[in-house]
C-alpha cells in the first residue's frame, strides 16, 4: 500500500510540475483602458522587451476571444496564447457594444468612428503604460478597416486578417447577388438612399438585419470608408493575411488590398477559413468549425504574425 501511495505522489508531483511549466509559458491579465474598453493582455513569460499586437474584432457582437452569442471558437484567445509562447505580446478587447447598456447608450448612437476612437485609445494607453519594442495593430474582418484608420498615427505596423478591400455597400450587394438574387437591387437602392438622403425607407423586409432603423446610423458611418483607399494612407510595414477557404471574405478582397499597397507582405494560407481553422472538406465542415473551440488554429497564422512583429 505504501509503495503504491508513493508512486501516486510521484505521478501527481510530475503532473503539477508540468502544469506549472505550461502556465509559465505566458502571463495573462485583464486590462481596462477606459470606461468602454476592457480586454486581456497576454505576454511571454520573460523579462525581455517584446512587440505588442493589438487585436480588433470583426463586425457585430464579437467578443475579445472571437466568439459571438451563438458560437464559441476562441480563435483569438488561442492565437494570443500561441503568440505569447513565441515571444509576442498581444491585447484583445471587447468592443464598446458590450458596455452601452450599462451607460444607457442606444445602438443607433454608435458609429464606426467610435470604434476607431477606441482603437486609438488602446494604442495610446500602451504607449504610455507599456515598454514594448513596437506596437502593431491587427484587425480581423471589419476590424481590418478600423485598424488601418487607427494605425495612421503612432503605430509601427498593421496587419489585415481577412479584411475587405471594397466599401461595405459593394460587398453586401455582391454577396446578395450571389446568395439571394433580387435582394441585391433592393439593397443597392437602400445604400444609395443612405448616402444621398441620410436614411433608407424603401427596402425589402428581408433586409431588416442590414437596414433596420437602429442600424442605419452605423451603416451610414461605415459607408464613408473604402479600405483599399484607407490603407494607402499608411506609411508603415503592412501584412495582409487571408485564407482560401474563407466563406465571408473572398481571396479577391485580399488581392485588391495588396494591389493598393504593393509593398505589403501578403500571405495566402491554403485551406484556412475565416476563423483561422483548417478546412479540407465541405461548407458544412466550415460552418461547424465556428462552434468547435477545441480545434487548433492554423500554425501558419501564428508564424506569419510573429515573424512580422519581430522584424
């Protein structure tokens, strides 16, 4: 009995030491930038100065981990961990959408410019309260546009992850033309009314999730920007990352961004979808991955970002 108990203790000690080593590969802390912005700072377990990557999430109620209310994939939680293990710090934060109820702010009072201001505030915070070799903004999806505008000042690099090149009205109309023929014409008219009249009144009820009353102010503010034009204003190193199995952003969008800034580094990752997972099968596999948090993110993403950040 004593021998067996001793063996058990040895095994338990070994497991604990392994877990302690795993935990010390990186540090994680909650950091509040201002009343709207709270996020997670992941840093390597080291005293050396390292680069910091600030992640900006995609459109909608996507939280700092990369999840929405209906799915859990933890894409950016996993990416942050992997980057920390490779010597790159990162900060990922919840958009102010998660705070507006607490402050009595209505959805129709939010514009994309608020998101840009928030990204700039995050950069300013870490410039004053950190000691990093460089600060880089990385935007995913809609976050790519927000990031490239915020990166015009006091940033050392910019990364677009699955970012569009065209304006949002062009993207939506093109997608509807393929997926719901007929609705594209209604959407085109609604976008035109938003631009010219400030409000869209006559649109197909099926488009309520795009042109609903509460959403129109935000959509109108989004229409002001064309990513392929905004990215030209950057005079810093740029990395464009795209997967060829992305169902939300086509490869052609990344190629258009590359055309706009020919000196940018461009990495097209084979079999990668919008949430950084490897997809070798059908669209069903692709859709299912959005709720499969246990799937690893593709190592090529971590390698590309870490390499870019350390240059």
